[in-house]
């Protein structure tokens, strides 16, 4: 008996990866009436190693996509931020109260809520299935899935992370690339009242320009961790040892409290931060999120950039239509370069200043100099407006420095 070939899935757009970039693209496309199939090798909800922080920029995009905070179990608004300089000087940065400018939410909860929203707006989401091969056939892209099926679409949005199987299948991976930064995090229960409600960043002198953090998650829980630049004084293989030393430092122990206990083992992950250096498109494929290496090199923030690039990729496809792939590529690449590359370059320049104790000390003292600097530095740090807005007049608009926060009804 002849074998029956596996069924073929068809769509206007295929999306590989159901994280923030992939779901942002799928929601935008499905709301415009496009047939979208999203594929992810994970089954949701699933844990995702991350700092779990959401900036004002990320929150505004989540609100525009239709996310309801009530659907994210660990949604924890932040109003107070503390920065500690290498020599111990501390600065308190209050965030505005008109809407939300910073939130912490476990990626397990956030991504699951976004996947559910993606289904609600009409996109098909296939979980527990990965991509094995990608090929172009005229005006179509074909993906061979790990369950034996083929997925054929006009366009493919690659939102499949730093190790992007799609990028690898197309021969566009960077040999030996392991990220520009590495981060290490652990969930901790029973933290102090301060750690349960406030956000702390410690610029430790021995791993500048990296920093350690404590991000509140409600119910006496916090996401704590640290990040180091790859190739710096500390090596990636030293992170477990360094983590034990970090936790023993008196100022960090004081914030976490005597009753703090680990919820589970620590996890490490690489951070790709080189937007503009990797190809953003290939034929009918558009790379987004970590697959496009769009993370901010100063803070390690990547969720806002993932949501942005996913949305922009979808908008480029909608603008170009099903046959004008060259136009879609040009529009998307232009948008990413206009909105992110200059910000990335400024962040990279600031990283050079922060790698020295004097630079970190000066930056934190300047941030805390007056009530005005404290308020506005906090908004700049949490991406209330583009990082390099002052040197990019094309992005100026009335009231850009006086915007209210996101989710005002839920604040």
C-alpha cells in the first residue's frame, strides 16, 4: 500500500516562534484579515529564562495589541526604582503615577496570555512542533515541520530566537556567535517587603558595565540575577561561581531579606545585541526579535524590541501585499534601521562609559541630582521614549516628553 503523504498547511503568512515577536506579528496580521499559522516547538505555558521586566515602550505595544493585564497572573506594576553605584551611592527614581511605566511579569504567564490572544483574534497556533527546513518556491515559502507536515505561505516571519533555525536553514547564521551578553537569573521566595514591591539595580564594580537586579513579582517573590558582557573580565563559565558571591554581598542580602529562599535552580541565557549587523530579511522571510538581534545593549531589554519588530514585519507585509516581497523587505528594513539602529549605537556608546567605575558613578549621581533628573532619567531608562530621541529629530512629535503611561485603567 502506498504511503499517504502528510497534509500540507497553507496560510498567507507563516510565523515561526510564539514569543512576543511572533505573537505581535500574528495578532497584527490576523486582525487585518490575513490567514496566519504560528508554529512553536514549545507547549504553552512554558518557562522562559528572562529578566521578566516590561518597559513603558513594551507596555504601550502590549496595550495596542489588546493584552488584558488581568490575563497575566504575575503582572506586578513597579513605581519605585533604586540604582546603586559601584561605591555604594544609591539613587531613588520614582516612576510617574499616570499609567504604567514599568511592570514585571513572568514570561511563562506573559507568553501564554499572548498565545491565547493570538488564537482569539483568529490565527492558528500549533504547539509542540518545530521547523526543520525552509525553502523558497516562486512566490511561496515552504517550511518542513518536525511532525512531517509542510507549511506553505506567501511570507514567513522568523521569530524563533537567537539560535533561529530559520536563519540557519537559509545559511545566514554567524559561525561561532554565542551572544553579546550573558545573563543569569533565579526566582526567590520570601523576599523582604522592599524587594517584593520595588525594583533594584546594582552596578557592581567587578562586572561593569553589567549589573545585578532584583525585580518584584508579587506574593513575596522576586526575579533576581545579573548580566555580564561576553569577553569581559568574567567569563560565561564563571557565572555560577560569581552568582554565589553576588548573593553573599551584604547590600544585596539586606534588600532580599533573611527569609529569601530560591524557588528553583538558576538559569543562564545569551543575549543577542547587534541589530543592523545581521540580515533582517531574505527573500520572503523577515527576521524579528532575538532572531534579528535587536536587544538593547545597555539594559538587555528585548521584549519591547521584539514586540516592535514583530508588529513592523506584519505592517510591512500588509503594506506590500502578497506579491511585492521586495517592497515588504525594503519597508521593514527601513523601519528597523530608522527606529532601532541609532538607539542601539547610543546604548553601545553608553556601555563604554559604564564599563568604568567613574562613568557608572557619574551617571548615577547625575540621575539623582534633582527631582527633575530623577523623574526624567527613570522615564528614559524605561523607554518611555526612544533612547536616542534627542539626536533623531525625525521622530519628534508634540508631547513626546509628557506622555502618560500604558494601561491607565488598570494602573
